[in-house]
């Protein structure tokens, strides 16, 4: 396989057991991504690889269990912004929060943990969701990639309609060319696929 130019990076989003069948917040067939993403990394086509890891403290504000009278997948306002409530998932140190053991993560140049602040969710690899101050704090990933002279980012992983989508959108806003590896993503729900494609089109993001 051809090695890609040095200014192209691969971003693998949240390939964790809790987002796979049997996990706390399963994407349908999410485990089907493990083998092809493992193979992609093993090919060493990308000279820069970043993996993200959802890493919530227990009692995170995005968990429905922290809001009496609510159920998972309901929407509330959190810091004056819509917040989907989730089942407790990817709790720090749990088996479900680990990066999937079926992938050799030694090839990753950076493992970025996100969602670590108890009152702020974080879908995107580049910015947290809105916090109490009304802003979306940067994770520092954009600066790290720019310092490495990365100009193009390819994104894959879980979930297509939330963390992968938001990461792709924020990568484009940060000035990177972005390619969305559609077949290497799975959604929380297939019903969101049309929305995802529309959002990517509006952002000028190529779907490959």
C-alpha cells in the first residue's frame, strides 16, 4: 500500500467496547470496525495517527442517571445548550472505556482522552461541548497537528453521527482538509445518516 504524504493524519475516534454490541452505549455492528481499522493501522500508510478515548468520571453530567426523572436519549438543556442524555458509559478505568484490545495502538502518536470534566460533555476531538462559561474549550489537538505540519485529516471510528461527525466538522473549522471514511464509521442510529451526509456537505468535507 502507498504511504500517504507526511502532512496527512488519521484520526481514530473512540474505538472502545462500550460503543460496541454488549457495551453500555452500543452502536449497531460497531465491533465490525475493529478488524479493518486494525488492518489500516498495521499497513502504516499514515505517518501520524491520533486515537481518541472517551474517558468520563463517574457521575458525569451527560449521564441520564444524574438527572432524576429522565431516561437515556432524552434531551435536556445543559449550560443553556441541548444535551442528549446517555447511559453511563466509558467511565474512567472501566473495561468498556479501554481502547479496543483488538487493535495495536502502539502505532498511535497521540492518545487523546476527552469528556474528562464532570460537567462538560465532549464529542469532538478538537473542542469540548459548551461549558458553563458558554464557550467550547479547545482540546489542543488542532495546535498539536498544526505544529506537526499536518494539513489533511482523515476521520473514522465511533459514532458516525456524534463524535466522528463533530470531530470532522471541527477539523474543517480549524483549517484542515478533511476526509470522512464513511465505511469505517458506524452510527448510534442509522436514521441519522441523511443528517450526517447533509452536515458534511455543508462543511465541505469529502466522504470517501
